[in-house]
C-alpha cells in the first residue's frame, strides 16, 4: 500500500530525486517550468497539487512551482506521475 503524501514522504521523495535523478529535475524545470536555460534544479517539496523546485540559471537561483495535471492520491501516484512527466519532457526536447 502506498503512503499518503505527508511532509515526511515529500522529504523522502525529494531526497531520492535530488540524489539519484538530478537530470530529471533539471528537465522538469526546463520543460514544465518554462526555463529552457536551466543548468540544474533541486526538488524542495512535493504535494498533491505540484512540486516546488529551485532551478539554477546563469548562476542565479530561480524558484519554480510546477503543477501536476491531476491531484496526486499517494506516493505511488507521485512516483508514476514523475516518471510520466520525465518521459513526456524527453519527447519535447
């Protein structure tokens, strides 16, 4: 059974994404955050409605809020949604 999206689950998801999928986070910033010149990004939090990132562009930190296309139900929904978003973003490159 998947976990509800509590602040603790958000922290766990963000740590995993920042440690293992930094390229995907940068792609979220470029594609969904409409920041094509983002050099890197860090996931700060995730909730049912969207994710908060800090992107780096030209040495500056730019905060971004990226909404999801639906309200997430739980951690498994977050996992599947993040995968779908990166797959879609890769087709738009």
